């Protein structure tokens, strides 16, 4: 079964004290799939919390929400470099962070769940990566 990789915008809107109902509904519809994030998304998510809370937030994610946190390793870096070239040839680009998130998803054959339509809802990206744009309340 394919992994559903959450982008930080989806993860943050799901994990906040008052979760975004649209994100909750979307994820409830995908409850049978394993959920993961890239280690870059873990960094982005944990950066919003004071240092004293980060360890506990990470434990909560690992125990209650996620099946996997995929590291950025040399194979992911190779995938990112390949994606960058392919996107440049198609006349589009992603910033470095988004590129590594996309590379993680593509390397593992997963699906990216993101609310970031501005960056990810482009035909060349859809041709290279399975992306689902999650509409959100805010």
C-alpha cells in the first residue's frame, strides 16, 4: 500500500488544538493508508514549538499520527536533483524545501497531501509526482 505523505501545511492544520475540519475530513477518508512525512516536514512542524515542547510533540506524532518519518539521504538528494532538472526542462520549479519533500514522496512511490496549490498544483509536477491538493478553511 502506498504511503500518504503529509506536507507541513496539512500536518499543522490537522495537529493543532482546533484542527481544520476540511483537513480532518480528508484524512479520515485516507485512514486506511499509512501516513508519513519527510524529515524536512518534521523540522518545519517542530520549529513552530518552543524547544521545551519539541521532544513531546515528536513523540506524539510518532505514536498517534504517523507511520513513518522518512530521512533525507543521498538517494533522496539524487531524486531531488533529478526532479529539479525535469521541472526546469518543463519551465517550472520548486523551492529547495518543497523539492526535497517532493523527492521524498517520489522516491518512496507515495502520494503528497498538500494545501500548497500555488507551488504544487502545476501540470509538470502532477506528471512527475502523485499530488493531492487539500482545500483548507484558512
